[in-house]
C-alpha cells in the first residue's frame, strides 16, 4: 500500500536532481536560481582610495569610503578590499560632485516639514589585471590593444573612463527629530549599497 507513495517520492527526487545542475565551485542552479555569488569570481580584490570631494560638505568623503568598505566586507563573494594598489585586481574611484537639498513640504508657519537631501557621486571601477589594463568595469567595454583593425580603419583607442553617476537620496522630518545629519548618514549608506550593487554581474 505504501509503494505508490514511495514511488512518487523517488520520482520527485529524481526530477529535482535533473532540474538542479552542479556548477563550478560547488554551487547549484535550479529553475533559474543559483547559489553562486552575484560577483565575478575572477576579480579577487579591489583597492578603494579615499573618495574625492569637490563640494562644501566636509568629511563626507571619509564617511562614504568607510560605508563602501563595510558594504563590500558584508557581501558574500564580493571582491576583498586591499590596501595595496600594486597587488589589487581592480580600483574603485569615487568623487562626490554635488550635494542636493530641497524642501518638499512646509507647515503653516513657513518652516520645513519634510526635506530631501541627496548626493551625486561619480564612480569609476578600473581593471588593473595584466591583459585587462584599460578596461573600465563600471562602463563595460572590453579593450584588446593587440586586436588588429579592419583594413582602412584606425586602431581602436582605449575606452574613456566615463564615470557612472550614483544619485542616492533620503528624506527627513524635523518635527519628529529628523536632521540633516541623520539624513546624510542614510544617503551615504544608500550610496554604498548602490556602488557595490554596480559591481555585481548580471546573469
């Protein structure tokens, strides 16, 4: 009487085994989902210098750099941070170019009731690996200096390091204790997540 149930269980196990495929590194893939990290595993580490700051917002470059380091260290499979550029596979350069602040709502006394703050950050993720020097990972375009041009065409130039713009924002309400400082901390955390999300690969 229990044979049909046993047969169904075995059939289901066999079906799942067929659907699930073992990939390199011991990761599994099933129905479009995978246990493999969303980062390029050939990129082992990244050098992150202190972010540049061209704005009046003092010391925010240190907060942003630390937030990005924390985010990288908390992500499974993300490139490890190194302090030695000469041994790094990649380099992550960030520049804060514009702070933003605007009043969304005002109360009957003309005071700010809800305020939005934000940043505009230029990001360039540069490949430093031998054979990949000149590649801009944040603006993907593979460059091969040894590739011969077609007849009559000039040799291909290395791609320009066009920055990727990150524009995080955050709101605060002064009436309930919100402040520019708390909103800025939120914006910096969101910026760090967006920067590291940019470093993921699309499958």
